[in-house]
């Protein structure tokens, strides 16, 4: 049975997560937050002595990860039975995630775990390489971006709302470093698929972006 996919790729803080969740809810489709898979691996590795050079060890930990996702208003993620939701959003987790995400062997192991989310009636998949590598045959692709300043501001607000201590200038530097790493890596770099629809959310609200995405599908 053919299951339709909508991919939403872009840099961190562009609003992909919020837009994807709202669109998935409106369509009644499943939702894949692929960044949370890389983030979960980062957390799994923090429980072990973590060495970026030890690729075979990282691959072993990736293969052994048992992940459970509960998609309610907020995404709840369990790693080997433990609720890791509160650690997922930390910028330190995102930074480690982007370092291990540059390893092609790691991406290979996580590929199937992501493709398994393609279940009826449809899937909204958010990440960096959803439209280029994981679901290249998706019928609808979006590349969602925003200026680094706006993205840093949004990430800052998210953290403050979750009562996580944050510093705006530091977040902007971290976001730019992570973007650079994601764009410049050789394995599945952050790039717009040639058949993707480009949206810049710097000066438009989330509701407008959601409408634009839903119009694409209609
Ligand atoms: O989207 P999020 O900020 O949660 O992703 C964390 C990191 O995981 C990204 O900076 C990126 O390096 C990596 N990632 C990736 N491919 C994806 C999703 C996330 O490389 N499809």
C-alpha cells in the first residue's frame, strides 16, 4: 500500500517541529521528528564513555537503542524504558547529536528506524535529509528556514518557557556552529531537495506557514 509522505527539512529553530506537528494533526497523519532519534543516540552515548573516534562503539549503541515515541501535544520519548524527554531539547544534546550525525555509519543504522515511521494513512517527517535521502520519493517536500537571529530568538523563548536556563548570544553562536556542521558534512548534508518548496519563516507566523504547507497538499 502506498503511504504518502510530506517532508519538512531545514536548519534548527526554523519552526519545523511546530509546523510538522500541526500539519500532521490536521491531516491525521503520523509524525517523525528525526532529530529526536539523533538526540536520543547522543543521550544514550552520554551514559557510556563517549569518544567520537570510536565509530564501531557508537554504531553498537545505535543498534541497541530501543526507542518509544508517544505523540500527544508534546512528544514523549523513552530510551530503553527511561523517559528522556526533558534532556532531548538541551542545546548540549543537539550539539552532540550533530557531531555523531556527521558519521555515515551512524546514519546508515538510523535510516531504517526512520523509514519504519511511514505508516498509513500518511507521514509528516521533519529533519535535515528527509526529502533528499530518507524519503526521496515523497510527493510533497518543504524546505523551511529563517534568519539565524530569528531562529536563536525562538530557541531562547522555547528554553525559557521550559524553565531551562539560557543565554541568547550563546544560543546564536551554538546554532550557527551546528548549522555549519550540518551543511558542510559529507554524509547527507542539510540541503534543499531540488523538488522542494522553499519557505522563509523569518517574518511570517506559524499559522501562515501551516496554511502554505496544507495548500501544497491540497
Ligand atoms: O532537528 P534537531 O535540532 O532536533 O536535530 C539535532 C541534530 O541532529 C541536527 O543538528 C543534525 O545534526 C542532526 N540531524 C540530522 N538529520 C536529521 C535530523 C537531525 O543530521 N534528519
